[in-house]
């Protein structure tokens, strides 16, 4: 072990890791000191100890405050992971003390048909496993995964993520193809149409997710490819559950969702899927874990196996085969 590695192990404490994260998040010595309830001289001394251990300057002073340089960003990232893993170990020990065989912290889309089935499959294999499901936007879930706050994330495998610097830290596995799905109430005037084009639904009132979502962008692309100006939705809503409820209550509307999210809404009844050509593909869905030499914990491996089995069954009926005839 080198001098600096030995120094890091023997001299630095968790408080030093918290300081690195606080400086990166706060951006100024004063704000970080307030956050950690330290004086600025004490914080400066601790930062000096950290930089001595790494034998490198980690932050640069700018007009906007302190900014982590390349070495600092690497140190901050690893600090977040270690603090996240420590939090995970506490949660897992608590779970084991109450009789669980392991704890799975899962991030996922706000609504998905695959995840509940996979969780149920996991519970059949490991009845005493504890599962914490956290829902939200995939890019936010991925950051929490990298920070060590989550064990895996089910979401879209987007070109943005595949070309980002984060890819080297992630282990993505593509599981399901997906596409844009248009829904309407059973009594809608178009509900019995055998085949429609995007031009044929252009003037209809729409319910759609916000503009910065993949589904909304896919909807806009469908109309642009048809040479049409994308319509502004009458209602914007992120949740596909809320979208389905609105469609059932207002029979004049069309709604745009992922096929993965439409599956449960269609099963609830009262709405149907319109057959519109050409179809518009969305980024495939997959499972993300953090890339690590030791591999994921057993409960994460068991969940990965479960979601692969569920995905394999789902692939038997592709989206195009689930359209009304």
C-alpha cells in the first residue's frame, strides 16, 4: 500500500467524505460549512487533509465559487457511492434483523406492467425478501443508482445514456422493445376504426405527457414525419394512470402513452388502443445495475432473473400483435 493510500485509509473519516459531497453540492465554503455545522477554518483544514491524502488539488476557485476539477469529480463520485453503500448496509442489516433475507432498492418508471410481475416472481423465489420501489424519471433514478442509493433501475435504454460518460459506470441489459401507443374511450368515434394514419388523428384533442418526455417527443415525431405540425395537447399529464382515468371520463380525447404503460390501463377496461400506421418505436426498456467487480448482491441477482423471465413471457406477444384488429 502506498503512502497516500495508507493515509486515506487510516486518516480520513466519513466526515471527510461528507465534506467532499457538501462542497460539490453547495459550491461555496460558507454554504458547505453551514450544511455540516462546521466553521470555515475547520472545513479548510479538513479539505487540506483530503487533498493531502489524494496528493491532488480537488477543487478550483472561480467567480461562482468552488468547482470540482476532474480529480475532484472522481473523488466526489466515489464518496457518494461509499456513503450510499453505508446507508444501504444499515437498511439491509435492519431488514435482516426483522427476518428478511435481503433488501432490494428498485428505481422504476412511474407505471409499468413488468415490474409488479417481476417483484411477485421474486417474492415467490425469496418470500422473505424486502423490496423498496421508488418511482420517477429514469435519468433521476440512474443518478441515484450511481450514488449508491438504489440497487437497480428499470427504465428506457436511451441513446443519451448509451453515449454518456456514465455508461462506463453502468451495466445495462436490454429486455423489452417498446412503442408509442394511442388510447381512447371505448365509445370514441374512432374506437372501431380498423386502420388510421397520423393525418387522420391530427385534429383530435389529445392527452399527452410533458414535452421533455420520450413519449411526447415520439408523438411529435409521428406528426412531423407525416408532414404535420404536432398538435398541442388539451391536457398534459405525466401519469399514465391519470391519463387513463381522463380518457374514461372524457370520450372525445385521445391519449399517448408507452405500450408498457398502456398494458395495465387496457386490462382495467373502458379504453381501447387505436391502430395507427406507421408505428413509432420508443427506446427499449431494460435493467440498469452499477458496474462492479464483486457483482450485485444475491437479492439483486434474483430480481434480475425474475425480470428476465417476465420480459421473456411478454416478448411472446409483441406490441404490434396487441393492437385491435
